[in-house]
C-alpha cells in the first residue's frame, strides 16, 4: 500500500493487490486525520526482532537517575574536601598561616580544634547527602514494582541471563547487554551496602559498646567507595562510547525519556 500526500487535507492511498487471481489497483482519497491514526499504529522506530534496542525510561527512573547523580557527586565532594583540603598538616598549615596573617598566635591544639570543627561540619553534609541517598535507594526499590513490565530491572536481567544461557542467537547483543545490566546490579548492591553501613555509622558510631563493630563497618563503608568510583568511570566511558557508536541519543533518552 502506497500513500501519496497531496495537500494538508486530502491524500491518496494507492492500493495494489491480488484477489481471485486478478490483480487490482485502487486509488482512493483519505483525510489527514486518518494518516495520523495510521502513523500512530505504525511501529516505525521499534525493532521487532530486538525490542530491547528501543530504549525508554520512565520519568520516575530519570528522576532517580539524575537525583542520584547529584547526590553521589555531592557525597564524593564532601569526602574529597575532608581527604585533601581538611586533612592533617595541610589544613593545620592553612589555618595557622591565616591566623598569623591576622596577627593572632594560636597553639597547635587550638588550630587543630578549628580544623576538627570544619571537618565535622563537612561530615554533617556528608550525612545529609547520605540520608538523601538512602531515601533515593528506597525509592528505586519501590519503583521497581511499579515499572512497566518490559522495563523492570530484574525481569530484564533474568531474561538476558536465560537468553545468554540458551544462546538463542550468538550474533545479537545479549552478552553485551548482560554485562551492562550486571554492572548496574553490582552498583545497586554496593549502594545498598553503602546505605546500610552509612546509616549504622550515623546512628551508632558513638556507642562505646559497638566500638569494634563500628570500626569494621567504617572499613567496609570506606572500601566500597572505590568500586563505586570504578563503576562511575566505567559507566561514563560506556555511555560516551554508546553515544558515539551504536546507541546515538542514549543520553538525551535518559533526559527526555526516549521513544
Ligand atoms: C554518579 C554518577 C552516575 C551513576 C551512579 C549512574 C548510575 C546509573 C545506573 C545505576 C543506571 C541504570 C539504571 C537502571 O536501568 O536501573 C544508569 C543508566 C544510565 N546512565 Fe547513569 N549514572 C551516573 C551518571 C551518568 C551520567 C553523567 C550520564 C550522562 C552523561 C549517564 C547516563 C546514563 C544513561 C544514558 C543510562 C542508560 C543506559 C542503559 O540503558 O543501559 N549516567 N546510570
Ligand atoms: C556513594 C556514597 C558514599 C560514599 C562514597 C561514602 C564515603 C565515605 C567515606 C570515604 C567516609 C570516611 C570514612 C572514614 O573516616 O574512614 C565516610 C564516612 C561516613 N559516611 Fe559515607 N559514603 C557514602 C554514603 C553514605 C551514606 C548513604 C551514609 C548514610 C547516612 C553515610 C554516612 C557516613 C557517616 C556517618 C560517616 C562517618 C563520618 C564521621 O566520621 O563523622 N555515607 N563515607
């Protein structure tokens, strides 16, 4: 069936076919609203054999993604400030120099208490970001139950895993998609560990009876930051490559939902 556009209001449909061994040709006019209806049902962008190539993200998932991005960046910033600016001798020297410039002479202990006060203030912000991060994680878990069927993370992961095991079509992207999704799954696990250990530190860090346990919790919390940093680098590199190669528009899809 061929559609010939004539003007804004009328169009012609040129229909060719075979009925009872006779070829037929039909030309009939239709109005533009009928064409609009046809284009809605026409699966133009959808790749039927690989439906997973049509990316769509719900507004809630996008809200989670970009909110999470801002919160994690803020959280990492607080860690960076305390680890590089307000750390040890560097911070003591900055404060001491400033006091001397202002004509004040402070003892080492006094300078140290100023630095500790500043560090505690930055940790306060880290904990606020932490509460937001934990709430966002809870939101992401609840969201999973309300996502449309084909966009449920764990359903998608299981389907990919099954498809990979039976090797339905070795030439398709199953292996690649499975690796990407598994990385996301690993990240979610790390985020869960971070939230649980962080919340324990926020509530029980100063409890003397839990001192040695809190020490271990802090070590775990500290350690998990590194795989998270690695995930972020790999993720950004992956998104950059996808945008340049076979998934052009993937970043704007994560902004406007795609389609
Ligand atoms: C702190 C930084 C970031 C973290 C932790 C992060 C985390 C994630 C996670 C967990 C997903 C999977 C969501 C799901 O399907 O459940 C995802 C998807 C995605 N992210 Fe990020 N993201 C970060 C930064 C960014 C940035 C800066 C961009 C864009 C430049 C970006 C672009 C995307 C895109 C396009 C997807 C969809 C990819 C796909 O469908 O496989 N992300 N991100
Ligand atoms: C990506 C997320 C996070 C990263 C990278 C991160 C990283 C860190 C690091 C490196 C420390 C320093 C540990 C030390 O002093 O040895 C720390 C401390 C802490 N974090 Fe997190 N954290 C994150 C999420 C959270 C969350 C969700 C919470 C929950 C509220 C939280 C609460 C805390 C608390 C209470 C401390 C101890 C601060 C202090 O010493 O007073 N963090 N975090």
